[in-house]
C-alpha cells in the first residue's frame, strides 16, 4: 500500500503571499520522510484551497489564469507536487450567488498550467441540480479535450455533485475554514488483492480486508498525530479508498475477480463492489472524504483490459457507483462526443448523487480523433491504455434548453420535504 497523497488544505487570499508556503515546504519534506520510515511510500504531496471564485471575488474571473500560475509556482518552489484551487460552486438557484463566468475561465487556466486542478460543483443536497451549470461544464470538457494534447487536460478537471470539502483526492479536493489542516489519501487496491488471494469464503475475505485496512490506518494515524504535534497542523483524517495503480497487483478490478467474480463487468460485479465498500464503512479509522471504492478506467490495468473486451459500459460504471466510490473517473469518450451527450452523462451522475445522497464526481476524457472501441494512446505512467467507451449520442437538449434548476426529492425523504 502507498500514500497517494498527503494533502494540505489551506485558505489563501489574493494576491497570494508566499510566507505560509515556507511552513508547508518544511512540513511536506518531513512528512514524506516520516511515512517512508513507516514503510508507507508517499506518491505526492498536494495542496487544496477554498473555491477559487471566492478567492477572486473582488478581482473577477479574468485573473483566474494568473492566480493559478502563481499557485503553481509557489507549490513547485516548496516541494508540493499538485494544487487544487477548488470548485466553481454553482449549487444555488439564486443567479447572483454563482458567477458562471468562472466556469468559462477554467479551460485557459488548465492550458496555462501543468499541475493545477479545478472543478465545477453542479448539484447539492439542499438545493438540487443546476442545469445551466451542467451545460456549461459539458462545454468546457469538450473545449479542454480539443485544446490540450490528446485531451489530457481533462485529467485535471472534475464535475462534482453533493461533494463536501475535506477530501484529499484530486480533482475533488477543496478546503473550508480559516485553519489549515492535512489529510491522507491512500492507494490501497493492493490490500484487497492480497486479502482475497487466500480467502476460501466471503467472510474470510471480508475479515482479512478489514484487518488489513485497520492495521494500515493505525500506522498512518500514528505518524499523522506526530506530525500534527510537531508542526501544529491539525490532522483531518484518512480517505481510505481502494484507489488503484495500473499494475495487476494493484488493480481493484483484479481484486474483484479474485473475490470470485469471473470477469469484472460481469454479473456479480455489483455484489463484489458492495462487499468491499461495506468493509470500508465498518472499518475503524479517522475518516474523511470518500473512503470508498474507485473505478477509474484509465488508472486500473484490469478495468482497461475489460474495456477492450467490452465487458462493461458507462451505464455499468454508473450502476456500480450506487454502492461505492466516486462516480465516473478517467472515462475515455469518443472525440466527437457532443456537448449535449456529455451534459446528459453529467446529469445522470448528479441525479444519482442526490437521490442516493452520496458524493459523486465525473472526470470525462473525450479523446480527439478516437472513435468508440479504439484504443487510447497515452504515454503516462499512471495510465493503462483502454478502449474508448461508447456513448448513446442523443443528449438531453430540451431539458437543458428550457430549465435552469431542479430540486430532486429523495425517495426516503420525510413527507414534508416531498410536498
């Protein structure tokens, strides 16, 4: 198992001052060493701010690019690998509460940086779904796809639904509050692979995985509390998610198949996903963020291979999201996918997030020049090339054209909320 990220959450103001970054630089260097000494290799250290439109409220969206470049420079100067500047929070029906011009500023700041992540929040439990924001978000997904090499810029953009601050995983990470803190994101799919290897029954598999998770969490927590005391930086918890790496031994798809599902994507996959998620929910550790199961097509070797074999679809992945992780992550789509079709996919993700009352994200990656079924050709160590997934090419143009905001009522909502 590895630490995917030590994520520092901090408030910033504009113009951004460098002084706090000196302390963060010292912290990240010491934290890397401390976790390495505990036999927990650290992949990255990251920093997340409050939503960037709040930081630039007095300056406006035209300064989004300069702000992102400044954050990138400061992070790189102090040993921080990546920065998330948070979401455009388009989750209120009051049009004055959201400036969607900040959404339109995201493609340029993605093009102008290499390590800055951003997001758009299009749905929230209390308010509903912002259909205008979904349409704008779909548009910028396509713009980024066709203005960055191989559409790779969309790796740094997520569309959020029902997501709270405090997750250490990017691109969903953002910070709230006046006090900095840090949290841990795990890369733990290999724990499931190992736990299921020798299990003769489901109960043995469940027990072995829970024990592995809790033992690893104890080590992480002990190191984190020492860092907390030494640097006076609050520890906010562990997002103990089964994030994979593109090797078979660190593939959550491979773990699911080891559990007894013949092929990832076949019948029974939903059960296996629910079993793993259930273990994470019952395991004891100081939690934050998703603490669930990730199914990123381009980051998991088994998922990538099963896409080539046509074992699952977009709808399959959305079905699995009903009982697990983050939604639709690193999904390769045809290069000619329309804005309307992307919006329809985002609408379904937002709907599921609100009806199931869970946080979900979408990181969609149209691949210019590629059609459904063709292979991606990324040269990136964190990706396993996969088949471009089919879309339905129909979209929801009438819904997007004639509506702006819709509040969904959960089936289990009290009668007063349904009225």
